[in-house]
C-alpha cells in the first residue's frame, strides 16, 4: 500500500486490495509502439513530460526550453537547474502525483532532487528495454488490453494494445478536402465522395482490428447534406477561403461518420471538455445528434471536465452513452471523487467505464492506476459508510467499472481473466 495516501481508512484499504486483484481494461492511452519508445533516450525529466508540462508552462516556463528539457536528450545538470524552480511550484498537483508514484515504483525515488536526478536518469535508460510494455501494463497493472489512440493499426503488441483511429475533422478549406479525402490533387465535387472516403477509412480500420474512432466534441447546428454540398461548392470556387471548424461541411461529415462508425461495428470515442478552447468541446454540444440516434454507441471521455454535470446528464438520459473516467483522476482526484459519487447516485452500474491512463509514457499508467483505484475505493467506502451500499455490492460496482463494462461496450472476448 506504499503508493497510496496515508490517510486511507481500513475499509478503503480493503476495497483497494480487492480492486488490485482484478484484471482490467485500460480504456484510453496514447502509447507509441514499444519499439519507438526503446529508440528514445529517456531521462528523469521524461517522467514529467506529457500532462505535467501544462504545469510547467502555465507556471511560467518558456515553451522552447520546456521542449528541450522534456523531449530531447541533453545535459542533466542544465536541465535540473532550469527545471527545479518550476518543479518546486508544481510538485503537489495531481499530474505530478502520478509522476511521483511512477518514479517510486520503477526508479526508487519519491521526488526528484539534485542528488538523485542522475541516478534516476540512469535507471530509466537501463530499464528502457524490450519487455517494458508487458512488464508495466500486463504484470504491474493487470491490464488485459489498452485502447490506444494515434498508434499504427498493426501495433497490437499481441493483443495488449487495441488501436482506435482519429476521425477526419477540421475541414477548413478546399485544400483540406483534397488532402484529407483524396490524393491531394484530383478534384472532389460531391459530399458523397467524401463520405465514401470516410467509409473506406473506417472499414479498413475495422478490418485491421481497430475498436473505435476517436473524435473531439463539436457544435451541431443541424447542417443538412445540401448545406454541406453548398459549403463544398463555396470552398471549391474560392481556394483561398478558410472557414472556422464550425462549418456545415465539417459538421455533416462528422455526424455522418458517427453513424457510419457505429454501423461498421466500432465505438465512437469522444473527447469532451479539457483542452485549450474547451467551450466547443462541451459534451452537451452533441445532444442534437444523440437525440436522433439513440442506438449509436458513444464513449464520453474525461467526464466532460469542466462540464461534468452536462456529461453525467447524457449518461443519465441516453442508453447509448457511457461515462469514461479516463484522465479524470489525473486532472484532479477531488473532481473525480465528486463526479463518481454523483454518478453512482444517478446511473445504472453498467454506464461507467472506470479507467484510462491517457499517457504517452508507459510507466505513468501505473501511477494513474494507483490514483484511480484509490479514488474509486474512497467513493465506494463512503457509500458503504453512509449505508448506501453493502461491501459486496460496492465491489461488484468496482469490478463492473474496471472490467465488465468496457468488455461489454467494446465487445471484447477475453477468456480466463477474473474467473
Ligand atoms: Zn487522450
């Protein structure tokens, strides 16, 4: 239990021990192929890349310097001297907690210091060998499969990685249309040609074993095929024209793809909330589509943060929606606790998908999973202490969130786990 908060009570610890016995599905990652990771030269600062970088630059670090520290090999002493003042001011955040748990587990230190920064860097380099993914994901995290974003379709790591593909989005200009749906030159005159290209892309992904198509939430203003066709014509007639993301062609293609993805047997994986301009990513923006398409499966990522209640309402009202807690414990364990506490009072227990690491750096999945188990256990323990749930029922809900629900929603066919 050394990675967990010292304030946990006996019941919370008991639930964590039960959750640790489960094999689980990891329902969102950004992992590069292991081969790619092994080619990198990671050091101690790699552990503070990805989400911790939000704390570095919002805390005042220059972006170019940050990139040199996090993403390029370089002089460790220079890196540390430059990093330390910013590290001092962000050490307490949830993003850093995951990095610290990871560092303790794999590289033997609870925090980075001038004294250990070289030793941690050497240990990371030494461990950067074949088998790293199996060790972290399967052995330490008991992950049956990780649903991954942005990886090559043929990188399945013997079934441990299940890829998703990105929906083609951000159709701003005619140049975009040619590049994204054709060969870059041959003229495209009809929305039907665009949809045919989308279909080919989805069918190919499905044939190669993908389990979903990943989207960013978007505004829906009711664009029809005719609106989309007229927009395509406008773009073609004026190649210098650049429209905002919220345009009838982009919207019609995206909504058509949501339906198509479902009809081809894949899940729509929907990023909602948290991003630079999060307003257009509110889960509530999807309502017009969901109301008319109550069979189309949509997995709502990140509980919509900061639009948490908008997200929960989608889960509450519509049968085809799942609430995916990926990245939530990293954003803030407080928020994740409150969101889950409220979801348990509002949703049937098949609606919540309990974990997705959402990381590039594979070891950090472990840090996030500790925080996820801890938060889930604390919510379940509170419900038991309030007299709301029995221990058995709480453990059943925990298991459904981490195992049965993703298995059912994504149609996984594992055998031999959790029997
Ligand atoms: Zn992500």
